């Protein structure tokens, strides 16, 4: 009986774990618990190819509405040149997100057009499309391999759009933490298949029980420009007013 048990254990240890598909990795990322609402104060640093820097302070609010659709507001506080710029993204069912921006110099709210999706957001290395939500069914996923990245076990997954005309990228490669279901590194490839940008996470912490990215950098490897983000304060599950996620708030800066 002893030999039988030992043999059974050895066989079990020798067998590989049940394989996971690229699609299942994407589903686990999507299903990761992120709370009902988010509220963050973030330091942003823009660094050009010569090493010159420009610092900004932004505030972010996010939530899901009663239909489970995502809404996000970004407010620029510093420096004075961009202060009071406000940006709103609202997810829609079955079509692209709506996006609006309020520029204090113009004193009006402007809708971001679909042809502006690949444009830089406020001089950063993020585009307007990068700030949109994406339907998981719009992409194909392939598990390339499992490995370690920065001491963490990860799944490496390639993501390609079903319709190439709907994406500014030909493909993405993501290094996804197998425990926390966060992408620790993302490579973005342009329409010609060349590496364009790399998003790297350098610090992750638990905040109120939720795994949260604290520091990350988006670098455009073709221009040498990068955007560094460092969260100074993060709060989950606040009671945020509905009026915060409206174009009226963008224009007035007041949420009732």
C-alpha cells in the first residue's frame, strides 16, 4: 500500500498542470476584482529623448454604472498650463466609447472624434484609444509560453484584433502575472509589425485588498519619449456622485 501511494504521488507531480488558453488568461484579467469605484491622485512625468522632464498632477475617478459599463474622469491639477483640463470616457454597449475633453483655454467641452483615436492624449505616450475600454470578443488570444518576469510567474499572451482596421496596433504581447492577473509588461506593435511602445509595471501593492499598479511607465521606443505614472493616493469603493461623470462636470468642475 505504501509503494502504491508513493507511486501515485510521483506520477501526479510529474504530470503538467492543466493548460490554460490565451483566451482564458484574458477572461481572468477582465474578471479581476477592481471594486465598485476608484479614486486616485497621480504624479505624471513626461520625459523626452534628451532627458528633459515635465511634471503633472492628475486626479482620476472611475466606476461602473448600473448596466456594468465603465466611466472614467481625469482632471489635471498641475502645472498651471494644463490645470482644470478635464477628460471623460463613457463605455457604450456594442460600439466605441464616448470621449469628451474640456480645455480651459477654449472654455468649452469638445467631443473626441473617432479619427483622433491614435492621437496623443495631452502630450503623453498614451493615445485616446489607449484610454478606451475594449470588448474581449474583438480580439484573438494566443498563449505563447509561461516564464518568469521580474521574479513573478507569468503567462505571455499575444493579442491580435479580429478586424485590423479597428485598432492602431497590429498586435500586443502581454506578460500577465499568474496570481494577480495584472499585465506586468505590454509590448505594442505598429501597423508595420514594428515594436512601437512598451508599458512596464515596476510596483504593485494591495490597496484595501485589491491588487493595484502603483508605478508604471509607457515608453515610445521609436521616439525615445516616455510617460511615468506614480500613484500617490488610491481609494476604492467611495460613494461617487452620478454628476461627476457628465459633460456638465467637465464644463463647471462641480459635482452635486
